[in-house]
C-alpha cells in the first residue's frame, strides 16, 4: 500500500473522492472496501493500474512518463519546462491522472505518482536508472569511486562527498559536453547510440578492459556502467546531459485530425435495418447447416478453407460473412465441438436462442462479437487467419475493436470517416498502449465486420454501433458464456428492437411457384421458406422458388402437406399452382419407405431371438423381427444392451451402425422450462430460463460517504487478532483458529459453519466485540458471525 496515496485520500472531501471512485469502479467492486487504507491498496494494485492506463489518451501517458523521468516527485513548473509547454497545457492531464488516482499533490505542492507506474515504465522516455543506483550499489567500491573521481578531475575524499560531486558533474550538460570533446575516436558515436537507442545495450565486454578503446574510456568516466559482462547501461542523468538542454519528450495534447465526410442519416439507418435482420437470419441458416453436416476441425485447430467455402455455398453467404458468423456463433456458445459427431454442431443453447425474439438474438451475437478475441477478417501478410484458430494477439484484438468503434462514436452524428490511415492515428491517440501496427491491420477488418453486423454503414457509425461502443467497459472476456450487461442493456434493447423493426414477416407468392420478400425477411420467415423452397436471390428483395424436390425436403423434415400449406398461408396468399404442387408431392411422398433403427440385435439361434422379441419386459425396446436371426430395436445400443442384461441375457456390444441426423452438443443443463417438438423431430425449450440478473453498478457517492464516515483507518494489530480468536473461538482447533486469523489479517476466503448448521463463505473479516464482521458471498454483504458460535473453518478455493 502507498502511504502517500492513503494520506492524499484522507484529505479529499466526499465530492472529490466520489469523482475518483467513479473513474475507478474496480476499487469498489464487491467485497467493497470499508476503510481508506483498503481502498488505497486496491487503487495502487499494479494490474488495476495497467487496466486504467489502457483507458487514458496519449497526452496523459506522455505527462506521466515525463514526470517519471524526472523522479517520483516533480513540480508542475519543472514538468512543464521539461515538456517545453506552458503549465496550463499540462494541468488538465495531471487532473485527469489525479481523477484516476495515478497522480496526486503532496503537502509541498509537488506531484507524486503511483508506484505501479514506475514498475510498468522501467525506462521512461528511454532513460535508465539514476546515477545513485550505480554509485550507491554494493558492487561499486570506494576505490572505484576514487578512480572515477580522478578521471573526472574531482577531489577524492569521503564516499558521500565523492558520490555527490560525481552526480553533480555528470548531470551538467555543459561539463559533459566538454568531457565528450576530449573523448577518443569512436566514443562520441558509442555514447550517441546509448543516449538515443538505450539505455541498455548489448556490448562486447572485452573492449571495456582494453586500454584506449572508446568503451573503456566511457566506463572510466562514469558514462556507461556494466551490470554484467556483455550488457552496458547509461545512467539517466548522463543520457539527459548528452541529449542536450534542448531535448523535449514527445507531447501531443491535441488529437490528430481525421478527414470526414457528411453521411446521409436516413441511408445509414436504412442499411442498419437491412444488415441486422440479415445477420440473424444467416446465423440461423448456418447453424442449421452444421446440424446436418458437422464442421470438422483441422489437426492444427480451426476450420479449413474448403469447409468455409462449402458452407458459404450451401447457405448463400459470401466467404467473409461465413468466417465472421462462424466465430461469433462459437463465442456465443451456439456452436461447439461434439466428440460423437467429430465436428462442430449447434448446442442446446441454439434451440433456445432461435425461439427468442429477434432483437434478443441480435444482441447475443453483438455481445459475442464485442468480446471476441479474434478478428475474422484481419489480414496478416495478405492472408486471413484460420477460422477459430489461435491468434497470438488475443485480447489486444478485442481492445482494438472497442477502441476503433469508440473513436467512430466520438465523431458527430451523420459523419463518416474518409481516411483509414487517419483513423489508425486517432485510435492510437485514444488508446496508446495498443500496438500501432496491429491497429493498422485491425481497422479495415473492424470496419468490415461492423458493416456486416449493422454497426457501421459507409464508414459512419450507426445508432446500434454507437450504443454498443458505450458498453466498452462491460464487454467481458471471450471465455465468458455471455455478457448479460451488454445483452440486457436498456439502450441496446431499444436500439436493437428498432433495427429489427423493418423485417418482413410476409411473402408474395406467385403462380410461377416463387415467393418474393420485399425487404429483409424475419428469421422465422426465412427459415420457413428455406425449408420448402430454394433461394434464388437475396438483397433488397429475396426470391425463393418451389419445386418438387424442395417440397419433398420439407416433408422429409417432418411437415405434412396440410401443416406446410397452413404455415405458408399464414405469411401470404397461396396461388393454386403452389397448393397443387404441395398436395401432389405429398401424395407420392412415402410410397417407398426407409426405416432407421437405433441398433441391431443378432443371434445364431432363431428360437432365442423369437423369445427375446416376445419378452414382456423388453416391450419398451420396440423390437421387430427383420429376419430369423436379426432383431431391430428402436432404442440406442447402450439402453438395449442394459435392458437385455437386466432380463437375464448376456449380450455383447458390436460396432454401432446407426447415425443421428440432427446433432446437438450440450454445454449446460436446461434450467427448467417446457419443451416443444420442432419440425423434423428436434426438441427445443419453449420457455428459456430467466435472464441473469445484472447487478447495478456501484454508486461512487454512496461509497465515498461511507468511507469518509467509517471509523478507524487501519487494521487491528496481528497480535490482537490471534489473542481474540484464541479466546473467543474456543470451539475451533488451533489450525482452524489460524485459518480464521488469515480471514481477518489477509482477507483470504474460508467456509465457516455455525453451531446451528448455517454455512457461509467469508472473506475480508474484522473483529468487533466478539464477532467476526466479514463479507458473506452468499448474502452479498458484510454480516456479523459470533466467534463463539463458529464450530468449523475450512479453506475455500475459487
């Protein structure tokens, strides 16, 4: 914990502390801190600080880096002078850092920075360790200091005086410049390399011990130090002296310009309402396709190009759209690997997803794309990556996607980006920790993916994209099964409903056996027509054509003639030729039958098989005699095998030759709900489980008020903890008393059991008048547990 940060927090009023907490919601997530010292510990956490840095623009990071180069305490005037700008240009960025608890003023009017910043920036502005780091090192003897002072023409004496004199000499640009003028040939070039491309470089250690070489001269005069034989380092003060008094660190307080063009708002909105229904419809069609033909994976992982092209051809998508939607469906857990099928097939979640309303289906896909850690359409070396393959960029891809969409959302309404290179520069200004080369690869891919999803049209962000961009902090990670904050965000719910409002739920049926939908068809309408007809075109209007083969396919999937005609009549008036076609095909349908059996039971003795077929207890197997020595069972092989063994027979399993047409891989058990039978005998849940309840965001003002009014700013002494627990928790053995002490002193998680049998998982405890006041995970709040009633303490692991 940073004591200086704690001291600053104690000086803040409620309004100022609430502003800090509003920018650092990570510090007040459950279990929320009850004391300012605990808050300071969270605010100073190194990983939390890095996540905050990702959200800050380039000037804030440049100010922090320049300040770290000057030391851990720096005045505003000194910092502004170092950057070469007026104080007024630096102050807003210092205020921004202060609002995020990364910098704060001390009692002397100087600025202190979070210790985690220096741990992340080991060489701010390309500067190395200060001279004191080398001169006070245990590896630097007094004799070495005397030799260094002698080389610099300084008096020799007490160690501290020599260190002060050497530091003063090497920090003076004028004296260092005079010293370099007397350097041997080659030394100036060596020092320039360290000053501008250092501070740490690989060197030839042998040249540092050969008299007359530039390396030995630089080491003898304290300009380069060697922590190891082949590594040289230049101290910070020497680097600044060599760079000269005119050196200024980079500072870009003004965002780069981005060329823009006006965009027609009605045209952008229209394209959004076309793309959003289309992506939902295509996802459903693709998943239906994988139900019939599982997608195999390559040995190296991912889906091969041939399979992607086959699916694109069979579903009517283009290849880019197929790549994107396959990855989105996988992240949304609508598609997963099934061992028995040997490929990717739809999950049971898909059955529930397609029964949900269209806007909800769209939000599931958008939330998956928002947290996806791959870019389907990013080209590396001119080539796409493997679909669902590993991407070494990982989480940086998702961060780049959110940063690009965030920049587009900052543009005025009805404004389109006209310069993609400028968009890369502006995005890097807003998210400087992202690699600029990666951004250059991601920007075209993000724009194309967003266009396919209805988030961008003509390089202008749509209302749907603007709402999604505002949810960058709630995106979640790719490993999450869902992102409930995104999927149930009220603004996104409203916008997705409007984006799907233009879908057509009716069709125009023609006497030439065609069906025309003038606009984006709803997923339900498209699914119905895809089952009974062949799609001939798509776009502003989609056309399907009925044929004997297409109608037969619908009947094969479970429809009857009357059922199919009834469903079609609900979406449009049916002409007589279509009715005649359906009834004629239905009349011939089933003239020849092909029976599917789940398994075969064979025996060499016909009498034994006849006995089995007539066994009353085996009636549930639906056994049918196909031949004197062959029985067909309607139950799978494992259940048939178990039933026969229960009835006293001794069968042995052989290779299963049955094949399941429609496959599902289960990723979770259904949490209740009524089931219905879909066409083709598929089962799906009619009433999906209740949505995950999203916790409301913490209120910064409420937490600020609570923290400032709380009594006691420090934890109880460790010795007192053990004494109280040892005296009051008398039912616990010594080992469990120790574990309870860790709950208090170190905030560890533990499961406790009370005398009345109540159990709880607790952490972050405090001792108050014979009770343990700790965070209870089951209650989601701090509760009091009498120490005398605790009868057991066990370790709890996340």
